[in-house]
C-alpha cells in the first residue's frame, strides 16, 4: 500500500550468479485525493505508458490532477495543434486518455493538458 496518491519510481535490483547487479525501474501511479508528489505547486502531470511509440500504436497517457472534478483541455501537438478535446476528471488522482499514433506525427508529437480553476490556468 502506498502512503499517498501520486507517482512513484519502483526500482528492483537483482544479483546474477556471476555477482553482477541488474536494476530495472518503472513508473507507478496511485490515484486518490491530495496533491501530486506532495507539491501543491504542481497542477498537472502527464505519464505515458511507454517511452516510445510507432505509427499504429495507441498511447495511453495518465493525467494526474489534484483538483476534481475538473474539465481538462487535452491537445496533441507537433508543429501545431493536431487534435484537441475536452475531458472530465471526475475524481482526484487522475484519468487516462488514449491517443492514436499516426505516421504523419513523425518525427515528434506531444500531448498537453490544461484547465482553469479560480481564474488561474493550470498546465
């Protein structure tokens, strides 16, 4: 059980029969109420399910937000805005959006999210 909502790095180390240490890391997220990573200044954090994608893949991006409910504006961008949509974060902690990866997105594409609360833009 994790102590609070947020993102964590899970690190596992194992020793081989030859005495070498092997280490692997992965991101883990825990939903729930509270601020992200314990820092009230962080409004949104986007966590992709993989480091790299190929055309035809679907990226699953976890959007962590301490404020809910919140109406988020999610964009897929490259040299300009490729796609945009409104999504609703119903509970504190986060929601996952799916982004289809198309060949024309190469060489780079990124996802951004923002919302307004109390007259302040959070990104």
